[in-house]
């Protein structure tokens, strides 16, 4: 018999800012939601901050961001059929608590 349990651990992040793909802000390829790698860079220094992969439904979320900074978000098509797409000077949202951010992220899993 296989027994598994979901274990939730409260996150402790230095900052509560986040950038998330929702509504029209999801990753798409040829107009359809897609899973692709997404790079997050500091818009001022161009230092790489995080790399994540969007879900197959196109949703993504960067967590723990400083709301006082702005970021560059870039998606590339690994199949090389389309040019990279970039959003520049993106300010993180901080209207949700960490718990609410995690709940939103979990809601996209289905």
C-alpha cells in the first residue's frame, strides 16, 4: 500500500511582492496557453533573479519580490518558432499575503 500526504509549510519570504500570469497575462504560443521557461531579471541591473516554468495552462508566479524594484520578464520558445516575448519595468504586486499567493497558485493547478 502506498500512502502519501500533502504537507504544507508556511513560507517565510523577505518580501511579499509577486508577479503572476493571470487572465491575459498567461504564457501563450500561437494563441494557446503553453508551458515555457520564464526568466525574471532586475530591470535596473539585468541580474538574473529567478527562472521558472509556466504551467501547461500558461499560468506562472514569481514569489518573494521586492515591491520597490521593477523587473524584466522574458519568455522564450524552446522550439524556436517564435521570437522571445518580454515585459519590461514590471512592478510586483503586493495586494495578497503569502498565504493568498500560494492559494492562487494552487488554484491554477487544476
